[in-house]
């Protein structure tokens, strides 16, 4: 296997409290040395002067669509999009067709990801059969097949007794539960955040309490059963307060994430009936964004994700009420974090990288997200000063062109990505090395 020496890069490795100019030697797919002025011979030398070197990013929530909806996305196209965003590992959501609620589908996803050979894909299995919320999946079966977590993401488990039993089985099997939090009776056909903007547009709204109540429910039941709970794509002030309080009480089994669009954009993006701004949870008002940012600053939130949800164009070329929910995000998440959190001074760059590397790895309990000697050589190299305008139609590897950041100027871009010790992405091109 090729050895690689990365020279003179600004290395940011939050797991090891590294933030300065260092060299990195990669051998046999692993990090072999990290230090200053390394002189070791290597098959390939990368001069990273002026660039920032981090562990490969990890995304806990990605809809890869395969099997069943390959018209929207495939494991290969999603993997390419991930590399273009500096992401080397993702958790795939189970709302495929058929649903990933059994051994066969989990094994198919793992085999396809292995055959594509671009990034690490950790499949999640469904909590309930067909994600219908009536009968539990054989949780131990999907875990043994390779599922890293269980979730009904896209829908919430409305039956509290079924959810309680899911937590009990998850505790027994020692598998993570990832919860999409929504009280469907309160959603009641809403298509965007309930507030002044929805009133102006004449669209049915989703009150913040839809999420708040469900977050409380999930925390209480997870603690009752002693299970590990990860709260997906939080977006409200109330959810933030509930998670903060749970952590204050010492509930170390609770972790939580924010999808990057929910700290960056408000519901005003929905003006002009912009269907790319239709997503779940919906973009919220400025007051909720401010609460989310405070939750990021005080570590109420552990991780940043994309909730990458690609769609075919006809699904978005509908009236706002009939259009599909979701936005793509794999290629923009790093730049969004850098543009909307680091540049305004809300958090340090190192803290932002931590929530996209070592913290997701800790949630998943995998040996990723670090540049420690002996760790997998998953490395992203960024130009943090590069300004670019998102053009989802011309410059995206994803099949889905429904990106909420389309047309916006962002700062920061991946220029090289190494996964498993092999260079996989360089200056806009995928390398099948």
C-alpha cells in the first residue's frame, strides 16, 4: 500500500488537542507518525502549506436511497458527494425500499459500500418493521448483520409502549437508538415552521412544540430503560433546553445533533415558496436559531450532520404543500459550519471540527475521527479561505440537486481527501485508487 507524507499543513485534531503546523505520515492505511519536520521517505508527498488538515469528517445522518430509489441517489453518488465535502464516513438511514429492517438489506448496503470503495458506510436499521411503528424489528438480527444503530428516521415512533420496548431491547443488545422526534397529531399536515412567515405565506405550520414534546418523551423513556439515545436533527429552543437539562442531571446516555441548516438559515428561506427550503424538521425562526447556537457553544449539542435528503426534480417542482421534504448537504456541510459558526466567532474552528469528527465517532463507538498514531488514515485537507458559490446543478456529485444553499456564497472547501490511506479526492475529482 502506498505511503503518504503530508507536509507543513495546519493540523487540527481535537481528539489529541493538536492545533498547529505538523506533518503526518500514512503507512499501510494507518496514521504512522505525527510531528514537526518529519523526514521519513514516502511514496507520495503532499505539500499542505497554507491548508488545514483534519480527520475525515463523520456524518451521522445520510439518506443514501439505495436500495430502491436509485433515481434519487445511490451509494456511489452519495459517497462521491461525501468525499467532495471532506466526509469519509456516514451513517445511512433505513428508509430505503425495501426498508432496512432485516439482515438482507443491511448486508446489501455493506456489500455495495465495500464494492464502491470510496467511504465507510455504517448502516442503521429500522426500529419498527417497515418503519410503520406497529411491530419491532428483530433488533439483534440487524445488529448482528452490521447495523450500527436503529432508527425510524423520517417518522417518529408514536406508540410510547412500542418505543419503550425498543429502548429495552436496545439496552439488552447494546445498540444505539437514534430518534426523529415528532408528535404527528400536532404536526397535523404542517409543511413549515408555524410563525409569522407561515402566516404571510398562507401555509399550514408545524409548531415548535411538536419537537419539544417528543424530545421529552424520548429522554424519559431512554432513561427509564437505561438505553443509549441519540436525538436527531434538533431545531427548537425547547428541545435545546430539554437536552441541556438532561445532561445537567448527568444523563450520559443522551447525545444530540444539529443539522447544519438549522443553525444557519431561518424560515424566511421559504419566501417565494422555495421548495428547497421545505424540510423536516422545518427551518425555524431567528429565536430558535439563537437558542441552537447557544446549545452548540455550551456543548448541549454533540455533533453536526447534514440530514442529506436527495430528491428527483419533479418531487420539488410541486406546490409547496405537495413538494417533498428535504435538502442535500454532503458537499456543503463543512463550509456551512465554517461560514455560519466559525467566521462570525460563535465557536472556534477546532470546536467545529470536533463536532464533525471525534464526537460523532464517540457516539458511534468507532475508531475514527482522530489522527492518533494507529488510527485509520481518514484525512481531509481543506482550504478554509476559499470562497465559492454553491451550484448544485453544475458542480455536484449528488444526484439530488435540491440544495437549500444553492446560489449562496460559502467559505471553505475540501481540496484533498484520504480514506483508508488512499487518496480518494483531489481538486474536484474522484480518484478510484
